[in-house]
C-alpha cells in the first residue's frame, strides 16, 4: 500500500485531521516533505497541492519501480495521454526500451530530456506531486532534474521516506525546501481516532506508543482486541500491522544502529553515558543516524534518550529470543553505574527459575522505593513476586502484595492487575485478598466505572469481617459519588462504613470513613459536616492512610471553600511530603492541585503555576485520569498565564470526564471552560457550558454554593446576554442558600454580579456602592478583589465618572501586575489606556453610526459574524468591515475588550 494511505483514508472518516505544514511553505514552488513510514506525507502532499491551486498530477512509484529505468517518466507520459508531447515521450520510451545501453546512450538521453521538458511546458497549469519519491528510479530522477530547471514556474511536491533529503542536489531543483512532517499532537491523535470511540487514557496511551505517527496510531487502534500485557512486564505486543510499520521504520537504519537501539530498549532509563560505554566511540555516530531517522530523541536535558514512539522499543525487545535477551541484560548489568538498575539487569539476565534473581529484584525494588523511583519499584517488585517460588507461601504473598501496592501508588494498572492475579490465585487469607483488591481499586483512580465485578469479588472475600467490609464500602462510596453522581447514596455508604469500622475497633478505617462522610455532608449542605470532620480529626493519624484520604486534607479543602487559603496551605505542605515519600501518585496529584488552588486564591500565581504544572506532568506520565489535573491547570493558566492554553486544558478535561462518566470533574471542567469563555468575550459559548454545570450540580444534589462557585459566573453571563430576570432569580436563590448554610464568603462574588445587573438596569450609583463594598470584603483574595475593581471601573465609565473609573482600573492593574496574573493585568491595562486616552470630562472619540452601534452591541453579546449578518440582513463581509471601523473608532483590538466597552444587545 502507498506510504500513509491508512492515514489518508482515516483522515476523511474522522474529519479535517491533517499534518501541520509550516505556513510559509505555501509560497514555495518546490517542496520535499519527508519523514518515516506512516507519518502522513501523502496526506500532507495532497493538502499542500490543493492549497497551491492548480490541479494536481500525482505520480506514485512503487518499490519495484526503483529498479526499472525510466519507469517514472513512463508514468508521467501515461498520466497526460491527451498531450502530443506525452504521446511522443511514451513512444520514445517504447522504442528505446529494447535497445542495448538504454537509457545511458547520449543521443537517447538527450532526446528523453528534450521530450520531458516539452511535455512539462505543454502541460496545462498543474502541481506535480511525486509520492513515494524514494522509489523514483535514478534515470527518471536525472531527466526530471534537467527538465524542471527549464520549467521553474511548475510547482513540485515530493513526498519522500528519508531521514533528511539533500535539497542542494535534489532532482526537484536547487531552491527546493525540505520539510519534516511533524508528529500528531495529542488532540490531533484524538480527532484521528475518534471513530474508534476510545477512552481518553487509551488515546493518550496510543499517542505515546505511536509517537504521533498517524498510520501507527491507526494500526494500534485498529487491533481487533487488546493483546495480553505479558503479565504486566510492560507494553503489550504490537499487532501485525503495527509491527510491519515499525519494521519498515527500523529498516531505514543499519543493523549496528538497531543493535544499539535494542540495548536502549532493554534499559528502563537509557542515557548517553551508558550507551557510550556499550558501543564505544561509534555510539555518537550510531545515535545520530537513529535520530536522523526519527527513531530516537537524544536531546533530553538530563542526558537520557527516548524513543520517539515507545512501540519502537517494544518491537525491538519482542524480536529477541529469550536467551539473547538475557545475554544483553548481562551486558547492561556490567555497563550500568546505577546499583538499582544493575540489580534489575542482573535479575533479568538470570533464569526465571533462579530464586536469587527474585532476591535481586526485591532488594532493588526497596531501594527504588526509598529514593522515590516508583515506576521502577513497580516493575521490580512485580518481577520479584513472579520469580519467587510459590511453595514459599508467606514470602510469595508478601512480595505479590508489595507489587500490588507499588503499582497502585504509581497508577500502573497493568502491573497492578498482574500482581493482584498472583495474590488471588494463591492460597491467601481474606485480609490479603482484600488488601490486593482494595489496592487494585485504588490504582484505578477515577476509572472506577465498570468495577462491579471487582467490588463483588472483594465483598465476597470480606464476608463476615466488618473491618474489611468497611474498607470496601468507602471505595463504593467514592464510586457512587464520582461515577453515579449520587452523593446522598455515597454518604449513606460512608456512614455504614463508619459504623462497621467502629464496631471492629479499626480506628484507621473509621477515620477514613468519617472523612468521606464529612466530604459528602459538606456537598449536600448537611449541618453535621464539621462535627463529622472533627470526629475524624480527633482519631490517630496513621501512615497507612493515603494522604489525600486523611481528615487533614479534607480540612484543608474546607479551608479553601471558606476562603482561608493560608490555613489550607499550611495544612497541605506536610501532606505533600507524606504523599511523595509514599510514592502515591494520585495522592500527590490531589495535594498539588489543592496547593495550586490555595496559592491562586492567595494571589501567588507563580507558585500556583508550579504546583499545577507538577500535577499535570505527574498525571500525564502515569495512568491517572487527566480530568482533575486539567481542571486545575485550566483555572491556574487562565488566571496566571495564557487563556488559550487554559482553554485547551479545560476542553481536554471535559472530553475526558465525559468519556469516563466522571460527573464530579465534568462539572468542574465545564465550570472552568465557562469561566474562561466569559473572560475572553464569548458569553454565548460560556452560557452553554455553565448551564450544563447548573444541571449537573442539580442532578448531583450539590447544595453548598462554596464547593464550586458557578453561580456568579452563570449570573454574569446571563447579564451580559441580557437575560436579566433569569440572572436575578439565580442570584436570589444562591444568596438565600449561602446565608442559610452560613457560607458568607460566597456573598461578595454574588454582590459583584448583582452590581453588574444593577448597572445593566441603569442604576450605576447602586452598582458602584455594591462593588466598592465587595472589593473591601475581598482584600484577602487579591485576584477576586482585582476582578471586582475592574468591574467597578467599567461601571463608573458607563456612569460617566471617568476619574473614578481610572482610579479603579489603576488599582486593578496594580493588583494583577503585582500578583503576576498576566491575562487579567493585560485586560486592566487596556481599560486604563482607553480611559487615559480621553481627557476628563470629554469624549473625543468619533461617534459610532447607528449601524455600527447595533453591530457592536450584537458582537459584545457574543453573536458570531454570521449571526450578526443574519440579524441585520447584511453580508458577513459587511459585518467584518463594520466591526473593523468600530474597533478603530473605539481603540479596541478584540471582542473581549468590546464586551467591556459596549453595552451588549439584549435578546
């Protein structure tokens, strides 16, 4: 099949998923697109050809054509049969084909050059695309090179499977530009694979395994069913189509390069120093060849090397017979300077039946755990369990349980399942079986949907044991809340777990159950939430409780809900140390997320970004659900750095939560999305997201308005769009609930939105008083105070009190700048520039015409250009021209600014 044909076909089914070609290429006449097999060269060449305008003439030589002289010229002639010059060239090729010395005879060569040049000159306007140009025969390449020099205006695109073409001597011409086809991003891969309806974690896994290679990603997704994960030893074996593609890719480099890459694949963290010791002086050249072929990235800051697609390493290891693999591990053990990794290779070099290899692996797992290398600890502890003789019952069970816990801490589900099978398949006690199943449930993180069978097995093993049953009911409570969206049932389950644990005298499980119960009572607005939490805090704290399941963590979350970020931060920092020492990835991410929110509320944006980035990075390299980290990243990025990146995180979080049926984080990510869309001047889109939040929160019976503060955001969106009655009703309900529950910290943001509603009704004095009072109450929360001052500035300007508006805008700008809230600082600075551009007491800007005013009002309300054109019965181009004049007259640059400068049209 032609290179990338699978990618091209899928792109039509999945929608407009195309490789990214640099914009400045579109003005270049001669382009060589290059990359490994399956990278999308065919699709990119076709897309680029269409953009150039003239019809595309496509040649596609095959491997066998490379050995047939002038096969490419004949294909060219036959592709243009209507032209006399084409018929003349075809006849000349037929005549010369049987003669001795073809095609090297000088006379015949000159004749072919002349006829090819004539054909290209006589052809109608076209773009010549040569796909699979690596198989263009040398004779045709030489003739085309000469003929193309005489037709410099003919666009030519060559798609070539090569590490890097030599453009200076390329047959396309001297001015040819070489462009490597970049790999797909995660979002592009998700679009490409959308027909397969994969879960987000499956898309992320396929993206990592394929390295963004489209054909390889499709081959992995198209496997009829997942292949076994080799008992948790690593990635599953590749399906046949994927093996063929990776094999073609590896064939681009010599055998010595493949040998060195195989050694890299056998090490869990290969680096340049190790590979240099293995290959000697030739290592640098060999690695350069691998990097040029796109197989390897040797430019990591820490000196490590990584495969561009992890499937490359999987295939290299799968090719090795067992004895050859053990010999290479022995070489790696000799070359390694790291004692833990040396023990790993020593264990893998030994015969699986040798009990000493189990001891090596177990000792190395302990040291890996102690130094925080939890991914390696998970691999080594499973290896130790697998190699421990089953007749050594207690030791075997101990090592298998350690393997389950290590896998659970790192979110490594395949190894967790493999280790749990070892425990469940052995003669173990109910405690041990429940330990294994609970650890496996915990390793599932947010992926609890579909775990009914797992819970049933665990409850069967715990029968008659209230302490064990209580541990399982806590996990079922989490499931009911997250996946079923039923916090009342979840609260009842947590209450049953509390009673069972207390009856068994298990204070550790009692504390966990009380903590879960208090969490749910807060959501439901139950008056006993703080009393329940106090009971949990009064019990002894044990190291066996995950840091994010402790009452101390919940107390910090409650402090955040109640706008006490400093208190929350103080409680969270020691919990972060505890989670990191335990190697618990999910707990570490949860606490980093809480810290990011605390720092953001306190106005320390740089610290908030650091915590959010760490949570996102740890999430992305484990099997944890991306939805929680995406929510936090969206909030922090949107306030502190870039709203475009924040929107990417929010949309990814929404998509993930939908596919995982995670209702809790679907609400949160939709809230973040709505907030960002409102802040960037897209209220209609914001309304759709925030109304879904309202519906989800109602479905989940969330009563406490401090847990997720969507009410003021939705009310403000309704005000912007002119739905004033709906906004007032929402504000009244939220205010009444907040007062009933004693959640007074929720009131200032509600007052800010009420002030915007007052201003929309023309009562600027009342609005200004409300905003001033709200800003005073928000002094401990700099970003919320700044946002309120910015709203005050807009209100004062609309009330024609420009001096007061400037003072408020300057205060907001100073706050946002001091706290490094860059998007908000930019908005405040723009407001200030507009106010300072006009002397006090006058307005010298050109007035808007009635048509411009109406167009501006509709745009400020969130209407698209097409919607405005339909409303005003004009063309889209007229709308664009009118808005351009509006922006110029008002000194604006975006719809976000327009939304604050013009009163939106009411619908």
